[in-house]
C-alpha cells in the first residue's frame, strides 16, 4: 500500500517539501519561551518520589519507556516507508515520534481511569531521558530514511544545535522546576496550575497567529498532513496498548502506557521544527496539526474508557498496580 498518489491531488501537496512557514526571530523567541514555561509547568508537578517509584513498577515502566523510545520511532520509520509520505512529512512524523510525552497525557490517563501515578512517573522519566535520547533518535531514524535524510542535508541541521535546543527547551526547565518542587513544594503546588494554564493559552494564541500568517500554506497542504497525522496517532495509541497487553500488565497500567506512548509533546516538536528545521513545510505542519488531533483523539479515547471498568479493582495506586 502506498500513498504516493496523494502528492498529485489538487491541494498542491507536491510542493510541501519546498514550502516554509513564515516566522520572524521574535516569533521563534516567543515560542521558545512558551515551550520553556510549558516544560517548567510539567516539572513543577514532578517530585523526586516520581523517580523512586520507578523501581516499584519495573515491568510497566520498562515496557512504556521501550515503547516510546524504541518501538514508536521504529514503527514510524516503517510507516513512512510503507505509505510513501513526502520527505518533509516523513521527517515531521519522525520528529514527533521522538518527542517525550507532555502533561496532557496525565490528564487523559485520569479521565480514562488509568494509573495516574504510573503516568506521572513515566512522564518524569521520559522527559529526562529525552534530553539525551531525542537527538540521537532523530539523527538515527531520519538519517536512515532514504528521502528524509536528504532533507536533513538540505536544511543543514547541526547535531550540536539540535542538542542545545533540546537542553534549553527540556533540560533547563525540568531541572529548575524539579528543584523548586523539591525545595518549595507549597509554592510549586500553588503556581503550577497557573503556569500550566497560561502557557497553554499562549501556545494556542501562537498557533492561531502562525495559522493566520501562513493560511495559504495550511489550506494547500492540510489534507495530506491530516491523513499522515491520523494514521500516525492511531498507530501510536494502538502500539501503547498493544505492547502493554502483550506483556500482561494490568488494565489501569495499559491505559496509562497507551497515553504515555500515544500523546507526544507536539509543542516541543513545533519549536524544533521552526527553529532547527527552519519552518520546513511538512515538518512544521505535522508537528502543529499533531498537537490538535492528538488532543481530539485522546479526549475521545479517554471518554470512552471512562465508561468502562478497568477490571482491576483497587489497582489505581502505584503500589498496587503492578499485579495482573
């Protein structure tokens, strides 16, 4: 099966590899600041105990982390080859697959009656691991791709620049937020909801502003990008649940792993797409639309799960959830 015919559709997808979103240095700086605050909000919700809890759920944690950093990028790579997506779209899908989860996954797990404690611990661990694994994964899988690798060369992506961006956007705010939450827990508890709320508002405003400023690009290519994101997001959610089920972890843990694997931090992906990849059409649009569709699909799935029993009474806490 191949989607190679899609570039010939009248919405102009054949030019997406040469399209660029128009952004100014000021807009990039604003987006970086918003992402920094989003990551700070995630870290303010973390506790040192989240990392200690990892040892209490070795199987579920190992399954979830392996699914995120090994299986999802690998399956994404195969999907881009099998369906013949355009190079910049393939690169955007690989970029998103290599991003860590955001705190929206924790909210969805709570709605779905999954193991919230596992979700929080996995988000904390995955974001710290992403500082080192994300640039390696992007370089490895995109570098192996027969067409996306050429896009990397054309854009002249610097491995050092990519690493520095990830350290600034993930590493520094996470370390800062974790330090605050550990030393000033009451202060962190008070400001965290405000940080999360206002950072998301500013992110939505930024995306709307980018959409208005690049309306022609979005109108031309959204159909093709929507197909890619729908298939990719569906595959990511199925991967999360499927691999958790295959290792026979309990149902609350399966739901947590599903969202930790299926929900990516698309804001981080968009920031890297606009800065490191210079707003390249397919890369930036996949990251931007993923954040929209991911939330729609996540809310639909969590609402469906909320009406269905987990089958594991009493396993909603971290300590009890390893059984089954």
